[in-house]
């Protein structure tokens, strides 16, 4: 890492961390609230008044601080792609949030020319936050120094997290998932952002999901990659734009892709 790599995105990282503080203040006030309002979106996923309030506040702050940037959020849609776009999930893990499970987070990222370059993942109920910038490394509140993925080289020694078995079924990849789980040491379903942060910390070696949106992936992708891992679609395409995610420590990536590859047409 060059000495000035961490400075290229310093101002944008500072804003992203400010946005995370703003998100955390709103979401924690509504967490486990007796009057939390919950509704279903057309895709049958849940949305709460906290999700909406967080996104409104972040949009307003971005508009004031970066008036030339565009925005892509979960709750209120997105602008046309631009050179610089903020991609935000106000509460990743809304189902956990509304049930009182503490595994939820604000995902805040800056995407430049389609590439995530700043990512902040803030999970206030866990008391944890992770952040990364392109070329500047990945960090968290619980680690001294940069995060590093694991050095596991063999699937037989790997720990895997997958989320939403039904999504693998809908994608026609259940046989591939069963094959993958039979070849690894351990399987769990930690879920949502948490799986990817564990990969970045070296506690997990592989995490994968289907049926995702860019705001689910952009922030976590930066953290995983800056920790030395790889983040692609389940078919190996880079970036958060392809509806699926496969994150590994890098050493296992091609092997994992070979196992989960789509069946021949």
C-alpha cells in the first residue's frame, strides 16, 4: 500500500463515518421500540419507519455535503448511475432489527465509475464498526491494525456461511450448495453483512448469497477486498451489480466458484 493511498478517499471516508453516526443515532433509538411501524414492500420484504428515517437523513446529508453526487438507496430508489454515487442500505438485516436480534447494520458506500471505493458497515447493537477505502486497507473497532483474511487453503479446513436456503433453491443451485457444504469443515448461516465481515476478519473463509441488490453488497465488498479477500458474483463477475455474492479469503475463491457454478444450460 502506497503511503498516500489511505489519503485519496480520506474526505469521503470521513463523510461516510459521519453518515454512519447519523444512521446509528436514529436506528438505535427505534430498536426494540414498542411503536415501531412495520410494513411489507412489494417484494414481501419488511420495512420499518427506522429504515425510512435513516435513509432520509443520509440522503439529506449527502445532498448537502456532495451536491454533485448521486444516490442509490434501498427505500427510496436511485438516481441514474454517475461518476460518483453513494450506495446505502439504511438497515441491513431489517428482519433481525424488528425481532430484536442485534445483527443489523447500516451499509454506506461510495461507488466511483461503478467500483466501490469506500465502505462503512456499522452495527451499533453489536457495538461494532468496519470501514475500508480502496488502497487504504480495512479496519474495525475491535482490531489493532488492518484486517486480514484467513490463510486457509483447503476446503476441508474451511468455514462457510450461507444465508437463505430458499434463495439457493430458487437459483437452481441447491445441489451445488450441498456439494460445497459436504466439502468444507463447518457450515453456519450468520447472515447478512455479518458473514462478510467475519470473512474480512479471518474468522470465516467463505460466504455466499443469492437474490441481492447493490446496496446489500457495495460496502461489504470494499471491506472484504481491502482485507485481502475476493468478492465476486457466484459466477465470478466483479462488483456488486450481478445479484449474487461470493466472498472468500481469495485462496479458496476459484475452487469455490467451481463448486457453485451454474449447471450447464
